[in-house]
C-alpha cells in the first residue's frame, strides 16, 4: 500500500522539529556551531513500519536537558529531569571537562576558539588559558549546565498535533488505494 500522504506528514513534522530546534539554539546564542549544523533527521519507511530518527552531535542531549551540578543545580535542569551528572572530578584526564575547555597539550578547545581571556584584578595581567579552563570547569562542575530544551520543546509541540494529522493522512492513503483498486 502506498503511504504517500503519511510520509508527507512525518516529513513535515521532522522538518518542523529540526527548524525550531535550530531557531532555539540561535536564540540562545549557540547557533552556527557544530551542534546547530548537525541537527537533521532520517525517515525510513519499511513494510508496515515508519522509522523517524533525529540526529545531532552526541553532546546535544547535555545541552538540551542540562547536567546536574555537584553542589547546586539550575531549576530548569531539575524540571527537565536530567539524568546527567558529573563524575568524581573535573580534571584534565582523558575527556576531562578542563581539557574540553582548553587542552594545553594540543592548544585547542572552547576558550581558544572563542579567543577571550580574563584579567587578574590585582595585577591587570591576562590569565592563562590553563587557569581560565580550570576556573570555568570548576564552576560548571559545581553548578551544572542549565537545560534549555532547544530540542524537547519543538519535539513535544509537534507531537501534540501529529496523531490527528497522521490519522487524516492515513485515511487519504486508504481512500486512494480503494479508488485505485476499483479502477482495475
């Protein structure tokens, strides 16, 4: 059976979720980066099954649902019921939070990309990237990451209207099949 109308509805829903997710990231000043550019979907139709996968960078879940801090957490993160929390330290080990902010071995990371440095209040000198990465990592580790629900909100909003639209599209597909069957 042809499910042309149902496919269109699912594509419309997926396009809505991707478009709104990107808008939400741009609104939160996180647009244009790797996460923004990676948001897409994959719709596959198999016999009696529709598979719709939303794809993005692995860390997209952390940005969407937040990460709980060790001593406090943002109310938005608690409300998002984030299952994510930091381990025992924020050190420079493999995959450590400090190295993600700035890796002194490779001289790469978020700080280097953003090209900003703080000044020491007493001396007026710029702080090193290593010192800044430690201070930022410690703060993130303690407070956590705030959930912004850039993906969850459009996903749920579109999902509310989807069942009615799917039923209508499926009815049209069945009606088309009946009409085509009568002509033969």
